[in-house]
C-alpha cells in the first residue's frame, strides 16, 4: 500500500493499481489524478476538503460524503453516496468504514456541519477528517491533522498518543508556513516518541 500526500488535507492511498482519493480540496493545487480511481472520500462540506473542479476531473468514480456535503455537491451535478458513522462501503478492492459524525467545534457563531472519518481496510489507514473521532480498531497509519481553527497542538499530540499508531503523517497543514510546519512537527515528534509511533512527512 502506498500513500501520496498532497497539499493541505488531500492524500491518495494506492494498492494493486487502484487508488482512493481523500479530500481533494481547493487548497490542494498540486493534486494529480491517479490512473485508476476506485473511490473518493470527502469528509465534510468545507471547501478546503473538496472542490468541484477536482471532483469533476474524476468522472465515474464513486464519491462518499456525509449528507450536507452531498447536497452541496449536487449543485454541480455530482452523484454522491451518502455515508454516516458505522457505514461500510466497498470501492474497488478497498473496504471503507466510516466514523465520527460531527465536525470539531470552531466557534459559537460558526454553524456545525457533518464530518466522517474513514478507516481504510480495517485500520491500515485512518483519517478523522476535521475531528478527533476515534476508530473502533487499532490503526497502522494515521493521517494526523496538525493545524486548524478547530484544534490546539496539544490536542493533536493527545490524539496521537491515545491511538498509538505504528506510523503517522501530518495533514491539514496548508494554514502553516514552512517554519510553522517544522515547529508543530517537532511537538508531534515528541508525542510520537511517547506513543512508539514513527512520525514523518510524506
């Protein structure tokens, strides 16, 4: 299994020539469409996690997203398979299991939206979207959000130490400068060492 990380929250998981695309949003300007897209997961409706331009570049690939995000995508003629926590879907040879339910709290004046985390192949890879929703099984590779209006660095560290994955890589980081990424990475590496996790940028 191979993971390719793009800017901000977007990454691609590939095995046996098929790929799952996660959160191809407006900030992921470096995104390259894989050859065989088995499915696309959009964790929630915010524009940094999906873009109509990105999604329409992958015609025919099933899109999995929560209900409110699906409604927003319908305006662009996109057909979405609505998923919620505890749902499971097959996409090519991938098993996708969904967790979570709600976006992490940002501010009292900000409406909450739905959010799903996704487990790929029973814990081979886990990404919580914009939340710290915990999976129901041990995780081998964690896509770890490290910077957002809805989180503190300490919360990311606690999440990493609680899940204790074998490996973690940072995501949701386009809001940081290069210097800021190094600064937060250093804190996450401290947490990773305590958790017995290998933390690295992809």
